[in-house]
C-alpha cells in the first residue's frame, strides 16, 4: 500500500492513495488552516469506521442477511497532552434490514472487532480502548 501527502499551503495538504483517490486535509484557523478539509485525526477515525463497516457488511452478506442499511457511529476521546492520541473509541453499528437475525449482527460485529478489522486491532495493540455496540432496525 502506498500514499503521498503533499503540502498545499498553510495547514492544508492533499493526500493521494495508491488507488488514485485524493482527499484534502486541513487544520482549523487557529492552527494556520482555513478549514477546507477533514482533519487528519478525523480521517483516522473515519478509516477505522470504514474498515469495520466493510467487515460487518461482508460477514452479513455471506450469512445471507437482507441488509438495507449499515451506519457506524463513532465517538472518540483523545489525550489532553501532546501527542493527543486516541484513548477511547466507541463504535456503534446501526444495521437496518428485513428480518435480520440479531445473533448474526452481533457475531458480525464481534468477528470484525476480534479477527478482521486491521485498523481496530492495530489501534487496540497501541493501547486504544475500543468498544463495540450495535442496534438492529427493521426496514
């Protein structure tokens, strides 16, 4: 996997992934930015949510669940000192579908957390406390 991050100006950077997709990152005005893009730590949190959501959806599809929606709501706490690393993250999955089996949703979330989500497992190994929860909604 490869990526490049190019400084534009102020606190704005352009990140390009090896897949060719780009994203603008910027800081807040009080840190020299213009608030024109996502913050790098927000991107890390979104990446975690995307990684786990990918797993959950893949597992649910393989178990033939009729999923019509899946949303990961993430909340994170950061250290008050520099470096302001993540200390706690909660991922709450809201899975919507037709006749979903709660046990299947629970298992998908557990498998993502314990076995498949590289981002989650990596952050936990670095000392971040990550909790997972879910709710099931009928479509």
